[in-house]
C-alpha cells in the first residue's frame, strides 16, 4: 500500500471524505495525517533492529590507511574483512595509539577506524538502513514524499500499523468512540510484525516462565 492509499485508508477510518488525487490533500487534516504517517513509520523502523532493514555494502580500505569516511546510512551490524569478522571497539583512542585489539574496528564522528593493512582490503559491511521509504523505482529514502512511495515495512504489516496508528495519533483522545479499536488493531499489528519479521524460525520471539 503506497503513501496515497495509506492516507485515503486513514481518512475512511476517521469518517472523513476520501480524495481522488494526491494533489487534493491540502486540508489541515490531510497535512496532519501525512505528517503522522511519516513520524510513525520512522518511529517503528527505529524501534528495533528489524531484519527487513538489513542491507549490505562494501568499502575499499587502501593500504596503509586507517581512517575511511563512513558512507553507511544506518546502524552498523557487522563488518567482515578477508573472511574474518571484525568486532566493534567503542574506545576509538586505541586506534589512535595503535593499541587496538586484532580484528577490530571503531567509529569516530564520520570516520571508520581500521587497523593498518599492508595491502588494500575490501570490507563487507552489514547494516540496518536509516532509509525507511521506498520510491516506485526502488530507490530508498528517509521519508514519504510522493503518492507512490511505500514503507519498507512488509506490506502485510505496514497498512495496519500506519493507518490505525495514524488515526489513534490524530484523535489522541481515549474517550473517542473508536480509539480503543484503533489502539487494539495497532498493537496487534505491531506484535505480529515483531513475531513474524525474523528470517529464521530459531529466532522467533518467545515467552519463558521461570520459577523462583
């Protein structure tokens, strides 16, 4: 469901009149819904390290160079160099004093800090993207802008979490006749997203009861 459909679906839930074209979304309520959907989409994607946000990129590390501009737009998950996993070290000063542990890397401002290699290396970087919207041509970006933009949240969950969440946020009144329904649908959809977003059954969330 694209941005325009999400907005129209929200209008229906709110008992507002639907629009026939994206250009007609000019009223105050329309602008609020558009903004809320963007906020919700960002909040949900930022809330956890979702598998659907995982991306891979490669970075060339020249010989005898230890600082490389960090061009990754998101949170680093893991780094592999020459088939070995490099662990993140928060203490960046160890790299400045050449006392860093082997097979490690760090970050300082907009730079990756790596050990010095005798020959150029390729770092495989796995990360959680900070671009939460996909354009019709497949390009990823941070926010909804045009009517055909879609959330990177899987389709089965994007509609309920964004539509019911938007209705709930727009009204913001627990006394509203449909507020409890919107909240219930939103929470159920978010719970389903959490339970079904894993790519491996061994990592499905579970509840464990322990006796004292």
